[in-house]
C-alpha cells in the first residue's frame, strides 16, 4: 500500500491509514464541528458542508444549515461528526445577500457535543458574501481577510450616453465597490440661450452626499470637456478641460451613483464621451 | 458587443465593455430640462414658490419606468426584475469607434 501512509495530523488509530498528504483534522466521537456566526443581514441562511472520512475509510459528505440572528450576537450551532477525519469544510450563504462584514463566520472544533463544549481549534474564519466563502483548507479569499484586502481590479467604463437634454449617471455595479480614479465627459450646448452650470452629484442611490460645483460654465453653442480625478482642485480650464474638485479615497458602495446635474440644461444639450476609470472590489 | 438604446431613458450604450465584461445600464434621474417639461405638462407639481433648480438640489426625480440592469444581475440572490414593466432596449448600429487606425 505504497500510496497510503499515516497522515501527519492524524494519530495511529487501529492501524487506519489516510492517503498521503490529504488534509485532515482528526476528531474523536467526543468532538464536534462548531459554526459561530456574527450577522446583521436579514434573511441569511448559512450552509456548512464538507466531507468526513470515518474509521472504516468511508468518505461521506455532510451538509448542515444555520439561520443566524441579525443582531450581531453570536449564533452557535454544534454539529457532531463521529470519529474519523474531517477532510474539508466550507461555509457559504445559501440564502440572503450579506455584504462586506455583515456576516462573519468561524468554523471551530470543540470537545463536547453541546454549545458549552470547549473550543479546541479554529479551522477557518472570515466574512461571508455572495462571492466569498469561508473554507477549510483555506483558500485565498477566506484567510480571514476582507475582500477589500485583495487587489482591486482596474476598470475603464464607457458610461451610457444620455438622450439630448438628459443627464448622465453611472451606478456602481451590484456586489461591487468602486473607488473612482478619474472621469471625463463632454457637454455640448445647443443654440438655446442659457448659461449651463454642470455639477457632479454622488449619491447612495437616492440621497446626495457629495457635490462638485461647476469649474466652468458654458453658453449657447459652445462645448466643454469636464474632468474629475481623485484629489484634484477646481480649475476653469486646463488645456481645454475644466476640472472638478474631487475627493481622495472615496469608496462607493453598490447602488451608489456618480451623475451630472446641469443647472439650466436645455432640451437639445448633449452629454457625450463619458468615460470612468475605477478601482473595483467585491463587496 | 452590441449597441442598444434604453427604451425608458433613451440613453445609448454598449452591452459589453472593452474589457469584455457586461455593462449594467441604469437610467439616470430626470434632468432639469425633463423635469421642466413634466411640470409644464402638470405631471409633476413642485411646492409653491420652488424653482426647477431648487427642486433638483433638494430631491431626486426618478422615472416611473426606470430600468436598472444591476437588479437583474442580482436576481439569483433575491434581486427583482429590472422594472415592473420593463421598457427593454432597442438595438442600434455600432457607434463610430473612438480609435481610428490610419496608414497603409
């Protein structure tokens, strides 16, 4: 049986052997798997699943569920396993849409089959989201780090060109966070006489929390490029581009928007060439 | 990649971005010009003495048939349909490219 050897993490029990190198955590019949969750999101159900190798060498899957409370107080569920080796385990949200650190889960091993058992080890811990599980053995996204700790993706986004007389607006994608690096857009004024004053609004999907006032106004028949970039100061004209004041490090949650709000916009005015550069993370 | 026009706000966009990822369109709130038309048509009534520009600073006016494709994208995890009566999109011809290659 050259392909089998005693696993380093498991004791010699009745001469039982494990595949060489297979990750495992030996549990006696007195040990149990414990799922602790700290949750504030509504409608969440956590599923704890994995594979277990019993003393007969039989590998069996297991699936347990837990409905955590929404008050951020620990919800503990104890799952007896029997005697053998825990090969792997994963926790994911099988219902609900927790984001960020709304739902943090810990997978532990306890001596004792009740919630009062003594914790003897922690297998995995971290936030649970639609795109992030907590796993044993650990995987990159579930080493206890927030998804924000992983590298951001850089995205260049061509924003919807609005109809004439309408404003542009870009919504942060579902389940993503964006940090806006820069924005460029052009407003072409029609022949209608008025002085246009384009503001930039940033809102949470409904409520405006930042306004960048116009760096330059335009009049009938003229066109103007506008740009905004993290940390810029207002400037009326930098090589034909008017520059908005824009904050540094502003991270937007899913559903937030960056949009124009042009005072005295006319029905035939046209926003176009709207391009955003953002850093993106999972939420 | 396809260029389409949103039938709710008449904005135009590519359904796939240059990085190959889908673009999720969401209609912008009403502009001052659009709000002015609706107040003239008495579809919207502003508080007495309030100008269009004051209203734009204080409130956000959304379209009743607003489309938000992000809602469709999250449908598997509880999102709703894009809109109660989704206005859909109209296919358009490809836009002139922003990059022009010249030379032999």
